C-alpha cells in the first residue's frame, strides 16, 4: 500500500513542501531513511539528519527552518511525533487481522451472554458464568474460567489462560501464553512435607493494561492480587500471590515479584529484576536491570545492584571493585615500606 | 456465604466464647482484621493483636488466657493453625470449580481407557496409549502425548503440555502453560554448526508434586529427568535434561537448573537462582534468591550470592563492598602520611 | 527392542570382535555401563574405562589396540562418536511419534494449501493466507496466524503460537508454549500514561533453528526481529522487538535480550544472561551464566559478571572480594602501627 505526500498531508492536516506526488509504503527512523519511507523530525538534536536522509517524506514542525537544501518532501504539522503515532495507529488498524464472529467449534458455557460484536475463536473455551464485555476479542485456544469478567474492548491473544473468578478490565491486551490466576505458591511445612494452602482469592487487572507473552500472575491466597490501571508488563514476568502493582507502572521482561509485595505507581522496572516478598516499593521508583530488591524503598528512589543500592553508589561499588587489584598492591607496598623502615 | 460462630464451632469441634450468632464470610490475618472476617491466633508473639483486632471471630487455643477485654467472639480449639487450614480446605472445596465428564469436542486416541470419574475438557488431546488414573482432571486445551501415564487424582490445568512417554504421579497439580518433556538442549558442534542430539529419554514426576504456570521440565537425552515426591516448583522454572530434584524440595519462581545437576531432598531454593550443570547439591540445602550456583554443595549448606558463598560470608562481602570507598580513603591517607614522613 | 552386535555391525558397517550374539536395548556412557547397554570409546583419555565397563557392547576405532582383556563385545568403526550419533538418530526415528494426516476438528483458513505429507493435529488453527511447506508437522492446539510462512520439514509442537505475518524457515523445531511474534514492548509516555506504539513488523526465523519451550520472540516495531540460520534457543528465553541473533549462535535457558540488540554469529550465551537494549555483540563471543551485558562487545570476547567483564578479570574480582576482610585487617594494622609510631 502506497500513500503520496498529498494524501498523507490531507489525512493529518499538514502542508506539503516539495513533490506532493512522491509516495511512501513504510516508516523509517530519519537516520536510517531510505527511498519509499516516511520519517519524522521532532527532536531538534536530530535536525542535521534531515539534510542527508534518504527518506522520501519527512514530517516536520510547522516552524521548522531549513538551513541547507533538503531532498525529501516535507509535510509540516503541529506535532510530528504525535502525527507519526497517529499514522502508525492507522496502518496498524489496516494491517492487523480483524477477526470477528463466533468460530466453530468453540465452547461457551451456560449463562454466558455474548455481545454482538465479540470475537470468539475456534477452540476457545468460555466457562459458565463468565461476563464478556462489548468488542472483546477471544482468540483461538484461550481459556476463560468460571465467573471470569472481561471488560470492553479487551483482547486475549491465542492460548491465554484466565482461571476462575479473575477480573480483567477494559481495553487490556493479554498476549499468548500469559496465565492469569494460577494458584499462588503457598504451602505449610509439616514434618518436612509441604501441605498446600488453598488459594481462595483471585486476580484483579485494571483498565488499559498490557500483559506480555508467557507472563504469570498468581491468584491471591485470600483477597486479590492487583494490577493497576495502565500497567504494562513485558513477557515472562512472575507476579506472585497477593502482590499489587500500582497504576502506570511498567516492568521489563523476566522480572519477578515475590508474594505480597506492593509496588507503587509510575515505577519503571528493568528486566530480570527480582523483588523479595512483603516489601513496599514507593511511587515513581526506577530500578535497573537484574537488580535484587530485598528492602522496602521510598518514593522516587533510583536503585540497582544485588543487593540493590542507589544508582551512584552502585557505580562507585563497580569502580571500587574494578580497582581492587591496584589497592591490594598499594597496601602490599605500604607493608613492605614499613617493614623496610623497621629493619633500617 | 456466611457462617456463624456457632456453626463454625460445631464444624471444627470448638467452644464459643462471646456472641455465637456473629457471622463471618471471609478470612483475614489478625493484624489486618475487619468486620465479617475470621482470624486465628496460633503464635503467642501475636497475642497483643487480639485486643485490638476488628475481626468478628478469632480462633484461639483452648488454654489461651485473655489479659484484657476482647471484642471478637472467640472459638477455642486444640490447634488454631490446623483448624484454619481445615476451614480453608472446606471453603476451597466449596468454591473451586468441579468439572466432570467428557466434554466435546475432545480427542482421545486409540487404546486409552478412561476411568468413570475422570474429567476431559473440550479441546483436550489425549494421545494413543496414554494411561489415565482415577479421578484425573484434564482441563481444556491440555495435550497428553503418546504413552504418557498420569496417576490418580492428578490435575492438569488448561493448556498443560506433556510430551510422549513421560510419567506424572498421583495427586499432582500442574498449572497452565507448564511443559513436561520437551527436548533437552543437546547439540554436537561440528565445524561451527550444531547438530541435534536426539533426546530419547523422558520425564518422571513423583507423587504430590505441584508444577507452576509456564514451568518447563525437559526430557532426558537417555534415561529420565526426575522430579521426586512432594516437590513444589513455582512458575517459570527451567529444569534441564537429566536433572534430578529430590523429595520435598521447594523451588521459587524463575529459577533454572542446567543439565544433569542433581538436587537433594528437602532443599529450599529462592527465586531466580541458577544452577550450573553436572552439580550435586546435598539434602536440606537453603539457597538465597538470585544466587548463582557453580559448585557442588554439601548437605545442610546455606548459601547465596553470585558466585554463591555461605550466608555469613555473603553478608560480609556485601558490607565490605559498601565500605570500600572509605578503605580507599584510608589507604590514600596512609600513603600521604608516609610520603610526608619521607619528606620531613 | 533388542539388537545384537552382529545386527548393529551390519547397520553401521563395523566389524565385531567377541560374542556377536550379545544384545543391547539401550545406550550408556562407558563409565556408567551396564548389561544390555551399548557404549562408545572415542576419546583416548577414557580408554581405561573399557577394561572395567559393564556395557555389553562398545564401539571403538578400527585402530584401537587393547592393552588388557576386555569383557565387552567390540564393534570397530571409523568414527565411534559419529556412529553413536547415527544410531541415536535411528532409535529416535523409531521411537518418536510419527503423526500424519489432518486430524479433526482442526481449523484451516481460506486460501491455505496443505501439501500431501503435512500433519495438522486436532484443535490446531491455521489462519487464512498461511503458507505451509512440505512435511511440516503442526501439532494439536498450535496457532498459525494470518499470512504466516512455515518452511519445509519444520515441526511446531503442541501449543506453539505464531502471530500473523511471521516467517519460520525450514527444518526448524519449535517447542510447546513458544510464542513467536507477540507485540514488542513499546510505549510512548505522555503525562505519566503509556500509549501503545503499534508493533507493525514481524519475526523472521531462519533454517535449522530450534526454539525452546515457552520462549518468547517479539515482533519488530517496524521491519523484522531476526533469528539466523542454525540458531538454538533454549527454554524460557526472551527476545525483544528488533533484535537480531546471528547464525549458529546458541543461548541457554532464561536469557533475555532487550530491544534492538544485535548478537553476532557463533556466540555461546549461558543461562539467565541479560542484554541491555541497542547493543552490538560481535561474532564468536562467549558469555558466562547470569551475566549482565550493558555494553557492546567485540568479536571473540569472553565475558561474565554483573556488569560483565573479561573472564580473567571476573575471577580476579571474585577473589579480591573474598579476601577483602583480610585487607581491612591489614589496613587497620598499618594504621595502628603508624599511630603507635607517632606516639612513640
């Protein structure tokens, strides 16, 4: 699918400068531009790329002033970044599959009312008592347990499993292989044998949440494991029973949270981070990749390491460790010198 | 569902002290008690909470002596902890789904005999030659490979995959997305290309084992990868080919065991721990979260760190690392002092 | 199934020395040999085991000269290691399941042409426009998205999910629970809320690739996430959007690669390694388990640690850290000595 500069400008309310008939079929970063690609220039730091980019069209601010000749066709808009995001959304809407209807065979239990515009893929299983919102897409091989609630517009990609009694909000995206509501890891040790503690709670996921492929969020022993609104969880993450993740917190792949730990709002957690259980992590905390978090942490902290310390301290420890061989030599020198002095 | 103090007391053989008609519908920790909740007091350390708890009913020992007035209704029993576990089991039995029968469409291969009380969910696939024990629950979208044996009372939650030839014992619980018996990671490098070494063995899982969501246990190259009786594996764990995990060992989420490593009985392994291959880990070993285990370890060891060392040594290393900047300053001071001495 | 020494020798073109009628039904390492097992001796370092092995048959080189009596029957061949690999392949071909045909119910979308020798398991879903090569095996509960291409001879084990538009090469093996082509983790933060950046690209997997159970490879934001020919990825690995993994690189379980990082050819990556985003890792790099890679790395580097450093430096740092308590004491001694000197 190709679009000309004139077509794009009329779509996004921009003005064309240069050849309005030049056409693009893809996007590219301005520094990786090529013929047939659309790029954008939002950050003035990257302005120098516009004079050498191979991209056919570049979106720029209305007030952009060229200092050299530019080969690409320009489209002037209010906010190039917002415009490119809008265009990406339009392309996504055109190119992504739009499955609809109820495919057969699928399994829909007693008492489940399906809104008209829902998609139920073949081999999907919706248990009795589940409540499915408008516009929900349940792809093939998904399992929705008894009494589960799925909010409007939420997408469950192929193979997602949601255990009985869990609630997922509106406009969420849950990727293949994610498991919501499996039993928490709770056992009572008696004479060296572990007896299962029944996990009676559920998982409650807010609105606008994205859950990555093969991520696991366990149900609470009692009450709920809670994922706040706007939370983004990457792939292969573990959230243990009774944890809470605050609104708009993002967490990168393969991180894990042990039982009952509560993480605040607006936090950014790197990949492969581990949290011990029963911690309170404040709001807007930033945590570096692979950190081990063994203590509760106040709002706004920036920590990393194993065990985690404040960013600057982590850098100091790393440098100190690298320089240790030299320190050993310096101490040995001092000892030798003192020993020589003694002897003299 | 509500239960009065009188009803609960008669269920568990306790005696009521206070208002026998007060009713509860949930459980809560004594320190987080609220109206309508049942709590228990087992550990005398927590006795002070009983005078201020908001819970409506508290289970206490028969010999408990109150030192202040208590608002909650008490139920006196022999062992409050055992009683609460018993009540949780009763509630779990009432509230969890109890699917039964053979749902359609499902796939049951030739020569598979299904006991009367088995559950086979829709879209489950049971291959030819599989042996399914009494009371087994095979949820929707489960795959049971050729010749697999599943012991009595075992539950395979939605989407579990068990490759051909593997054996799972009785009363096991396997959570969604767990994969038992995929090929071990074995290749013979020849001129920079890796040729697959066929993985001819299987996985043998004992009785009373729980396997978490999205955990992977690989089949052996020859012989068996073995998971002992009573083992509890959390979510997203990796067990490589030819590993052995001893009876009643518990392992937290996202830990991984490289090929041929043998872990003893009664071990406790934290989250995100990694074991190198071909190790022997003794019985009753405790390992802290995120540790890297590169050496075999005797019975009863308590280790953590990367590379792992004994608990006390890990604490010392952490403190030594934190204090290094001060040590650098002390050495610089000494050097300056000696240099001044020289000059004087 | 039993095979006599004479039968094996005729299969592999070897010559028998000893009792040609002795039979074996399994393989064993020469040092763990037992009656009824076949072993091999390729590495002269292990020659001493041949005089005490309990194995019934041992494959040896044609030029092997015994220095003591040997109980086992010998089969002389050109290359015992290659021969044993050949025999393993033959046994694998005989013992592994060979499903074939189109099982029902399965779902095959419009415009999909299925070659004659393909296997489509029950409850598998092949979307419209998918291209399926000769000899492909699609096990039960697999999802193949719209327009996906699967090359000749590739095996998708039960429950594999491949999102729309992705390409998988020939002779690949993808294990249960692996997810290829879920959305990359891309969001634009605006006023503390994260807006999804549509992920318009795909995943392109080369030929002869093996992908482990529950591994996740995300689609690119634009363009392709690329897995080269001959790459072997173990279980539970994360490959983020726009990453590239070079030909014949092998990566052990639970490692993760953040967005846009490119890894060269012939690399060996240990388990639980984490790579930061936007790095360039050279060819033939070796990385120890649990390392944290935060910087680009030249060809042939051998690194480990968190943050990763060269192997020798990692060993030094580990030793330096272990000896720190002694260094603190030495510095304290020096300080005391200088203080005594001052006072004297």
